[in-house]
């Protein structure tokens, strides 16, 4: 198959993954409300998983279809891009990157802890079921902390139950089906492009898939900034990164042992940890991100990309 057709499939499936994830999450929220599921549970789980579903789907399908480098690359690459790329560009465009000390302590702590635990298990060799159990358990603790924190808010913001009709259920099924199908096509086209262009799958995952699956958030940030209405929560970005690691790696590792690429251990993981600490420090000083700090984050990401691609080749 020619590279042009593969690029076309990659682009179409990428759009399909993002759109399918949006539809699925929206319909699940509607169904949850109609069934009387706690607003605390709905709010926490949707906020955590909603923006990470494309990355998770791509990573899961990659690992289960025998392309673990692609899957790990999506997770780590997406996290680095979220922190350095999206937050950095948002700050450069004068987008208000907001936070509070509770978010930094809670989400920052869990974010760093998830990186440290994953790195520890990576040092021991291929990531397997034991690692998956530990990562999922940690995510359970994180959800419990979030639910405890959100209980007061949702108690004072009660919402009426809705009704589930056939259209909502069908939309949810179609959204989930679309997510699975488009993720499979996305992985297939990404692997094909890597083989034809002689590019390592890890690089495709770290940059093409990672940035591609986060395009929706970047477009929203850019458009909103141009309209002077942009506000981005650091807690949301950190929560997405926590989901990517603890669920994006945790779930696949229950079924398949994921090999560890040396560069992921000595470069990618330390870079992710370093840029996370840097953003937390920038935000802690005055609870906002300055444009010069945004420039520094984007420059850091570009330098990392150049070094990573150079060393891989």
C-alpha cells in the first residue's frame, strides 16, 4: 500500500477516533444521569477519561495487536506534549492557565508518583501483570481522593435525572464501535507508514500519534485564545496524564508483557518527570504561567524531539 493512502487513512482515522470518543463520552454521561449514577462519579470519571480516550484506545489496540512500542510511545509522548506543548503554546497565546495549590499538591503528587512507579517497574524489565495491578490500584486511590474532594460540590449542584431513549443508546454503541474501529485503522496505518518510511514505531507513537490524538485540545486552546476567552486548567491536564499512565499502561499490561526500550527509561521518563516538575514550579510561584515560561516549555519540547529522533536513528 502506498504511503499516500496510508497517510490518508491515518488522517481520517485520527479524526474518527477523536469524534467517536466525544460522542461515546457524551452519551455515557446522558445514560449515567438517567440511571441515577452519582454526579460525583460521573464528574470525576468523565473529567479524567474524556480527553484521554483517544490516547488510551490507540495505546491499547497497539499493544494488543503486537505493536507495544507504538502503544508506549503514545502514552509517554502524549504526556510530554500535554505538559510542554499544549500548556506552553497556551501560555504563549496569553491563554489563562489556571490552578490552585490543592491541584498542584493532589494532581502533581499523583502525576509524579505514577511516573516514579512506572519507571521503577521499567527498571525491572518488561512491564507485566504485577505492574498493571499496582498502576490500577493507584488510579483507584486517585479516584477516591477526587471523589472525596468533589462530594461537596456535587451535593450543592444537584441535577435532575434525564431519560434514556433508543437514540442515546444507539449513539453510545456507535461511538464505542467507531472508537475501536478507527483506533485499529489508526494503528494499522501508523505501522505501515513506519515500515515504508523506515521510521521506528516508537517515534511514530511519541510524536505523530501523541500529538495527533491531542489535536482537539490544541485547536480549542488556539481558537479560544484568539477570541480572548481561553482558560486551561492545569489540574485537567495533569489528570489526563495520570489516566494515560495508570490506565493507558496498566490495562494493556494485564494481558501482554510490554518490553521496555532503553531510551524510554533513560530519556523519555526523566524528561516527563522534569517537565512536570518545571510546570508545577512555574505555577506554584504565582498561580499562573507567564508567556516567557510558555516559550521555555515549547523550546524544551522541541529540543527533546530533536534529541529523541537523533538518538533513535
